[in-house]
């Protein structure tokens, strides 16, 4: 049985799944004061998945408090505008205003976690680093700089890229894992990327 504060919160909550259009988003963002600073790179990544049709319904809801103020989901909503697409979203209305203190406080899942979850890969952390590194190298056509790390793949892009040459990436991850120390690991990644680059130039990669 639900009692006390929980019963009061449940009485004012509304939960729905809806197709959200760019026009919906524009009206919702009028009440978007006090949210965290925007990360343009993350918006761009989400928009790429939406444009490609690979974005899927997330269990992380779009949330509004009891005053109608948006308290969760601004990056996804802005990606809808950027992509010009309609996306299916889980929406919760009527949350207490102080709910925002519990948003985005959990441990974030990294791409390596996604490789373990979706592909059953054991060495997910190192494998995720290798796949992301090589993806960036290809995306930037070899012009890699430390400040271009934000060009990394979305989860869907990374999984598709991994699937293209899974065994090659596993071999590279095993190689990197044998090298002790962060600097040596980075050097090993560089050597692997140069190897891929040479093979690509010869028409082998």
C-alpha cells in the first residue's frame, strides 16, 4: 500500500508515451530555465541517430515538475529540433520540483559497457576505447588531435562500426591490454591506427 508523501506524489503524476514533434519541443522549452548547461556535441550525436532512424525509445523519461517546468531531457528535445524528426518519448508530468536533485547523478554507462551488454564482449573497456579511437580517426580522415575526442560515435554508430571488423578490434584490444601504463597504451593505439591507415591506403582496410 502506498502511504504518506508517496501517495500524494502518485496522485499528481501523469505517465505517457507520445510522439514528440519539433513544434512540441519549441513550446516545452519556453519553461526551461535553470537546467544544466547545454553540450552541443551530445546534441549533435543524438541528432545523428535520430536522422539515421537508429534512435530508440529510452527508459530515461522527459520530465516536467508540478509547475510544468522541464527538468529532464533538454538535450534529446533539442536534438529533435536539430534533426527535424518526430521521436517517441516516455514522458512524466507532475514530479516534485526537488526531483531535479536526483537527475543525472548515477554512474554513466560508457561505450565499453554497451559492448558488454549488447555484444557480450568481456574486455569491454579496452575494446570500447579502441573502437572509439579508430572511429574518430576515420571520421577525421587521420587528422586526429586530442581536442577532437568529442567526434566519437554514438552507441548505435559505435556498435555498427565494431560489427564491421569485430575480430580485428578484439585483436587490437588484446594487444593494447598487454601493454602496461596509460602512455604505453596510447602509443599502442597510435600504432594500431597507423597500421589500419597503411592497410586502407593499400586497399586492404
